[in-house]
């Protein structure tokens, strides 16, 4: 069978008689063709002029980068994003305090997050106790030469950050299908390097905690969703399922279409980091991806009307929304949804012949704090003495409705996933509920490393929903009568609390540093020290902020949102 030469196909249109269609000329464009670099307009700081050298080979400009330069940029990037935020993110929080439409709970959460940012900026306590999976995306120009394995060099920097600073090790290695062990270094990191034209090496560094990573969703839809009514109804419904466990206000990203499921979700992650802000705002016949600004505005308005707000009711479920439209296979229509949480940990980096540069994050968050608001908002809280016997604590809580803001002072017991599993094993074996869970509220959390001179490392709440299956059993044995964590819970928890007279209190997701500095006065290990951050701890707290989310009468704050 004779075939037309490739040169004919590339140079001109030809007639394909078998299908009676005209073959278009070859045309290439990047699926995510930015109109300017993702970091255009971003302020940078120079962290070194070493480790780079410009040379020329065969008339081409070559950038030689020593592996030590890659280690340096990764180490400093992960230090910065663990403690500092972008000015735009802080400004969004500040704007909530100035908005007359924001609820008092919106403003309280925003204020606490700003105060937390101020403490974290001292570079001692990280902004969140879940210091995340380290993620690096590199765009390596074809004329950039390095002298060692780039992934290994970047991993060395990440290793240094996590082992030398007050960060948490969250990565667990499978020893077999069912046995795991913490790696003890927070490695491995997720490192992806792409080849691009030019002689510059650019980066996006991220630290992604479990809360926000677990709120990345893919929905395999059809063309039926591609009309205005169906799409916005679909998005509104799925936004509710995000809940509050990932610590809103969110930077929400929605991607419609995609050449594959994995490309859709990759685009979601990049959009949530605002990496794709410079996409064009219209499509073309070649299938380029674009931002839909009208959809972003519509979905922002939908998010404001949900009523969930910044964790405990209000307007600010989202700071902003990014909506990306991609080409798709005619038989597929993936829709991806994901978030960047209140920790919002990412920054750009670049290596050029002038040196090594990182995005300049905000080192003075205090300028976003409005002084008078703290006293005004704090005065609304109800004080609860946790050192009283448990029946008296329950009697105090039952006087107040869901949504009530609390200040907790006294003893908490800290236990999370593995600890709950071990206690269940003991109950199943006929052993009694430990007294510490009968006599004290349980806080679902796991601390980062404790800095010298501090009572605690960053110690914010973990997602409550993972412990839902234990609640009825534990409460039937007199334990977990008062639970403290972040996010919404399933109906089994509401039913258990009504049945046994228990309460679930919501802690603000996000401000782990301020809790460590201002609220946690003492920490000691009670059981399972070999579990590290999964051990059971006893902590003494003072004016620890919380809200009543589920009460002993069967009320759930989140019921009105059908989460």
C-alpha cells in the first residue's frame, strides 16, 4: 500500500479518500501554553551566586549547574514554605477582616491564621504541624548541564530541611503489603523534571499535607455535564463534599477535560498553586488549555452562598477559584477538583547564569494584622475548664448550642490513627478503656519536632473523619466523650454522641504554630513512645480555641450544608 510521504502531510493539506476528510497541516502547541512565565511579576531573592557557570559549546550558551546548587535551592525553598506565605495569600486573609459580609466566625478564623503566620515567620515553628510531602517540579532547559543526578541532589536539600529543622516526618514506607514504617527523614520526595527549550532551570516547590491532598477528586463525566446548568449544579454539589477537613479558606481549582485522568489532576494541582494564572482566557481549534474567568467568578459566588465559610459558617469557604478548560477524548470528560489549604505552601525558584533565586515570601506578616479585632473576637468565647471531672465538663458543654466558640483550659489526651487502632485491639481483647480517655477529652493531632526552649512543636489538629469508626465503641466504654479535631464528621459520630452524651469540638485547622506558642503549656508521652508523632500524649492547654460542632442532642453544625 502506497502512503503519502510525511513531508507532504506536514507541508500541505492532502485528501484522505478513505474517509473523505481533509487532513490538516501539522501544528504544535503546548497543552498549557502560558502567555508569560508562571513567575512573571513575582519578586525573587538571590540566595547564591555560586554553583553556576555560563559557557559556550558549538556556538550555544550552556549553563553549568553544580549539584550543590540544586541541594541549596531545595533546602532553602522547603525551609521558606514551611514558615512563610505569599503576600497575596496574607492579603486575602486581611481582606476577610474588612468585609462587612464576613461572619464573625470567618473573621475569627482569618485572624487566627494571620496571628499564626506571624509566629511561624520567626522560622522556629512551622505554620502547620503536617509539614507535608515535599514536591518539586523542575523545567530544565535543554542547555542546562548538571554534574550529578538532579533528583538525588534535590533530595539532599529536602533531607537537610526536614532533619535539621522542627518539621515532622510524615512519609511511611511499605515493608510488605500490610506493614509500614516511618522513613524517619520525610523522604522520598515527589520530584518531576521536564525538558524545555533554553538555558534556564525553573522550579515549583510545594509541601502538600494529607488534609489537602486527600481533597483531590476526579470525576469521570460525559458531555452531558457540558452545559451551564449541569456544570454549575455539579460543581456546587461536589464543593460541599470538600468539607472543612483540609482547612479553608481554600484556593479552589477545577479542571474540566484533559487528555487523561492523570493530566487532569496534574493540572488541578498546578492551578491550585496559581502556576497557570497566565494561561490564555480563550480556547482555539488546536485544543489549547485556557482559564475561564466567567466560570471562576460564578463558582466563587456559589462558594460564598454555601454558608460553610472559613470552617465554622460564613462566606469565605474559598479565597479564590481557578477554572481550567482542557481538550478531551470524545468519549471522556474528566472533571478534577482540588484545593490549596490555609497553609498554601509553595514557591518558585530559578537558576540562571546570574545565580540561584527563590520567590520572596512575606517575612513580616504582622503588617496584615489589624490590632483591635483580637480582643473584640475573643470576648465572644465561653471558657471551659477541662480539669473538672468529665461529668462536669459535659454538663458545661450541654448548656450551649452548636457553633458556640470555646476557650479550653486544662488537660487533653492526644491520640490519632495508630493509637486508636491499638486501643481498639485492647478493647476487643477484653481489656478496659484506659482511664486517660475516660477522664479527659481526646485531641486528634500529631506534633512536629519541639524546638529548644518550647513546650511543644507545631501541634495543630488532624482530620477527624479518619477516627469516625471508633467513636461508638469508645464512648460505649466511657472514652472519647469529648473529641477535638478539625473538619466535619459522619452521621455515625452524631448518632454516637446523642446515644452516649458526647461532644465533638472543632479546632481551627491551620494555625498549628500559634497553638504551640500560645496555648500548649506542657507535653508528655503517655504511651507508645516508639510511635513518634503517633504516640499518645498528655498536653496542658490554656485558652485553646474551639467550637461546638456535634452536641449530645444529635445536632451537627454541618447538617445544614449536607456534608
